[in-house]
C-alpha cells in the first residue's frame, strides 16, 4: 500500500493523461448536447422557469436528488469523514434529516401557492415590490454562497486530473466552469437543467454503488474490519470512531457543532434552487411524491458516503489526502484511483477519470440549478415586478434572466477563485445557514401565521441575511486559519464559530415576529384565508 502516499497529481502520468482528458470531454460534451436539445424546446417563460411543468414525480425526484447531491455531498463529506471520522459523518446525517423538514413543512404548500419563485408566495399577501426585492436579494446571496462550494470543488477536481498545481491554473479552471455554467442556463433553462440533473443523479448513484462495492470487497464485506483499519490508519485510534475529533475539543467547537446541525436541518427548506424544483411538476401531489422519491435516493447515497469516507481513510490514508488537498476534497477521487489498481495503472487512471467526470457533471448540474434559481428570481421578482411594475413581456423577462445569469456567473467565478482551498461541505453549510436565517422564517410565517405583515417579512429576510453574512465575514472561514481560510496571511476574525446558524437563524425568526407586531399595517385576513385554502388544496394553483 506504499503507493497510496503518492500525491494524486503524480498519478496523472503522461501515459494516462489522454485517456483521462478524453473520458472527461465525453461527459462534458454529452451534458452540453442534452442542454442544446432541451434549449430548442424552451419556447416561453413557463418552459424556461419551470420546464413547462411536464416532469413526472419520479423524474422530478431524480432531478431534486441531482440538485441536492452536490460536490459537497460527494467530495466534501467523503473528505470530512476520511479526516475526522465520526464527526465528518454528521454532515451526512444533517443533510438527510433536512429533507423531512422540506417534505413536512414546505413542499406541497409552496407548489400550490407560487408560480416560479419564492417571491411569488411571499408577495401573495404582502406589498409586492419591497417583498419581491427582498426575496430576490436573498435568493441571489444564498445561491452565490452555494456556488462558491461548487466552484471550489471543480477547481480542485480538474486541476488534479490535469496535474495543474499553480494557483493561476486553478483560477483558470474555476473560470472555465463558470463559463460552462452560464452556457447551460442561458441555452437550456429549466428543461435542460432538469435533464442534466437526472442524468447526473443516475451517474452519481452508479459511481457511488460501484465504489462502495469495491471498498467492501477489499474488506470481505466486513464493516467492522473497514472501520478498524480506518481508525488505525487515521493515527487517532478509537477516537476516530467516536464523537469529538472535530467538534468536541472545547466549548467553542461544541457550539459550532450545534450551529452546524441547526443550519443543515433547517437550511434545505429555504434553499431557492430546491424550492423552485417543486414548480416543475403538474400537481401538488406530484410535488409530495417527488420529495418521497428524493428522500429514498438521497438516503441511499448518504449511507454510501460512510463507506467512501471510511474507505478513503483506510485505503488511501489521511496523510495522502491532506498532501493533495488540506480540506480533504480529493478523498473520493483518490479512493477511486486506489480501487482501480493504484497510481500509474490504467485501471486506476480509468476509474479516477470516470469518478472525477461524474463529480464534475455533478458540479455542472448543481451550478446550473443554482444560477437558474438566482437569475429567475432577479428576472421574475426584481426586473418584471419591481423595475417594470408587471409590464414586462415574457421575452423581455427571459432576456433579463439570461443577462442575470452572466452577471451572477461572473461573481461566482471571482469568489470561487478565493475559495479553492476550503472544504466544500463546510462552504455548503454556510449557504444552508444563510437560507435558514433569511428564507425559512419568512416562508413559514407567510404560510402559517395570520398576523404576519410586509414589515415582518422585510425584517426577517434582511435581518437574517445581513446577520448571517456579517458573522461569516468575521469568522475563521474568511480569515485566521492559515490552511483553510478564504484569505490567508490575514486575521480579522472575532466571531469564534465557523457556522453562524446558532445566532442568525433564531434572529431571523425573532425579527419577523417583532417586525409584524410593531407594524402599523393591518394584515389582510381575506388574503391569508385565500392563501391558506390555496396552499392546502391547490385550488387555483398554476
């Protein structure tokens, strides 16, 4: 097993580089082909935003899974488990449990109440312009946080495959991913994005099943042996399999764990790119069924991340993983290479290329979904309803969405270049915290509280948004940690937690409540009754 300690970039020998690049190019060309095909069928706003509402519950469940099982799930969680054992596995549990909140609280009422975006639901019983502006701003900020994680994952992945070690090379790759993402959304809209997500979900599950099988085969299907070897190789012994390696060292890390848990569990129900997926099915019943399908697919996948993470720890070893990427994002590709036969072998290079290409397809599909959510919100909420006051034509609105895609893609490229050395699961957890702080309180109050007012909505969205982003800016995520912070060599952090959820999520709920109680506006009881009937029954839903 001595070759396991050779950095992965060294494995991409000149001999195997053409094979790796060819396999990679095939995956990218196939997904672009699907996008162009779907783009030809995108004729109006309903097609662009909601895929013409033609997808079945199973298809949408598959696409939702594709949207949700991001680079963070595949690369970040496997890396977190490989480096921190039990504490890394907490990400898997948090991401999965979060689906129950989405299913029980928001999937069906949201599908019944809106048309294309979260702003549709909030604006139903509030003053249109201020609420749509706030919803649009929040959607864009959450999407950009989430995009950072995908960009960081893409930069790491492609630079590994091509053996690029310079910072300039990695930044160029992040830019390339951004350009591809812009092409996907501007051409394909929701139809193209959904088909790419379905294909990618199937590929990702197949890749995870194959790797899980090969890992278990190495240990003769004895899970106890796998865990024992992982603990031994970690250098931490039995502590690797017990809570506390990352989150139990002191009081601050325990609080960080609680903060992370709250953000993960509550964040999904406020993620814009997940929420707009409920609009692509014809009925509320199909929305509920698609979430059931998604829970089954995602549940199976997260169970497999245990085998991938502990398998990487046991077979590749934390030292080799950290040598390649300090945040552990390369654990899954390194494990694939080992399982295929190791460094320098054709089998190793092939499996590495296939798994990396699947991970790259994952990243492209998710960034397309995110960019679509934010550009849709800008075009539909801010441009059509605030700037043009509802007078924009469908063609103008779709044009605005395409320009917004280019602008948001450019921001993601610039920020993604700075985030290239951070653990992608941790970055996604930040997006979850911002979504749970700004979006979730407003959605729940709108759907279930009669006294909620426009002022409450604005306080909740802006308060949750600003508090979460402000705390992240002054946290160890941005500065203070020489290995994984966004800005190295500087330290201006004073907030001790890596995730702001513990403070900003309760604050979002509290501000929505206080803002509504202090508001002079009288809530429209008739509108609330209409929304309640609509959200529960689907009567009059688009």
